[in-house]
């Protein structure tokens, strides 16, 4: 087993180290150079094995991933680990520090979604694209497997989304979805987009990648940590699958999967009145009324209906909605398989 380095952060075999990886500097109008420092935790095992990366908070408004990465790093014992774990608790540092206000850097002159900028650009005037270039080249290209953690304040079924073009991605998803509450999705709007997402960039480089969506409508700390525990156990089960951790690989008695899911959007901005059917795990029929949108005077401006038969994966817990914003997520009717 060899030492493992990311930038100036170096972990000897059997050690755990922490540090910050600065992105390419962006010159500011006052002559200073602004760096985006990415927090990195390396757990380098005493024995050789894969390099497994997990990053959280790519979007500043999806913050539970920070807990997940920190909890994984705390539980992993470098003396017992085979291979290397690389954790990035908060990738989008500026967005996170605005309490979820932006999905890119606050220094960018226009709205930038961090997960549409891969593999980044070291010469860009966008601080986000510079940070992504550093993250991609200094971290992701050194890894054998990567997991991106997303989430929201709406209630949703924990789901792991894989890219069917990458067989290793499906294998990862099956290992992570190790308890019955999970649902697997092999295709989504994200994996089918031509935009520069990390999922597409990893596929082009042959790096197995999945992203996890989770979240609780209950924003109490105990509820958030219960959700985090489900994700932590799923990721550790995946690491067992690849021989990085000792122990039996957990397999659920049944596994739910959906071939595709749809972000359901309204036509207008206003106030949401959801119907009783719009609850996670409920089955809905094509054309069934999901919610009504009214303006600030109470006048109905839209009726949002199910685009197809399926299962409610994410429900609408918010009061307001913007134009063309995602209100809920409907997965095609799930396939349920016994694994025993």
C-alpha cells in the first residue's frame, strides 16, 4: 500500500488526514486573488484496494451530505480499511455558507449550477468552473468509484440513481440500496441530459458513478440524522461489496427499481395546494390531479396532473413554487424483485 495525495494533503498507509485543496485562483477587481478551498478527508487503508470517493453539498441548498461524509470518515478505521476513502463534506463552499442560497459560487456574475460545469475550466471567469476543474482533476480522476450526495427539504424516498451506460454504476446502486426503503432508478432527467454533469463526465472517463437523493420533510436534527444513517449504511455496504471493509454484504429481501422518473413542474408561480394523493410511496394514475397553484389573491392559475402512472418519489412540502420549478417527482411504476 502506498501513500495517497491530493494536492498537498498526503496520507500514509494506515492513516487519516484532513486538509483543504485550493482551486485555481480568480483575480478580483481589487487586485486580490480569490481561492475556493475544498475540504478533503483522506482515509488511507493499511492494505491496498480501490479508491472510493464521496462528496456532499455540490448544491448549496442540499446540505445533509456534509453529515454523511463526516460520519463515514469518523467510522472508517484506516488500520482495517483496504484501499482509500476520499471524502469531500462540502464541495460548494460559497453556496453552503449562504445557507443554501445558491448552487454555484457567490462570486459568479450570473446563476451557475455546479453540476452543469464538468469537467470545469481553469481559465474561466466563473469561480465555479475553476473549482470544478480542480475537483475533477485533483480528486475524481484519481478515483475508482464516486458517489455524489444530493437532497432537499421535501419528503422523498431515498433513491440511488445509476447510469445504465456504465455497468459498474448499476453494481454500485444495487449495493447501496441495501434496505427496503430505497428505490433504484436507472435513468432520470439528470443521466439523460447532454449538459455537463459529473455523471456524464464520469461515464465518458469510464469511472463508475452514482448519485444519491435523500431528504426529510421533518427538519429536526434527529430526523435528518436518521436519514443520514440510511445513506451511510448504504455506502458502507457498497464498500463491503468491493472488499474495502470486512463483513457480510447486505442484500434486501425485496428491491424496488424504476426505469425512469419525472420532475413534475407547474406553468405558473404562486402558492401550492397539494391533493391528498401527493404523498411519498403513493401510487398515482396518469392525469390524476396532484396539486393546484393559485396566485397571491387566491385565483387558480394551474392544475398540475400526473404525467404518467407511477409512484410518488418526492412530495411537495413547500408553500410557494416558481415558474417551471419542480413540484414533485413521479417514478414510473416500480419493479419489485425478490432477492432471496
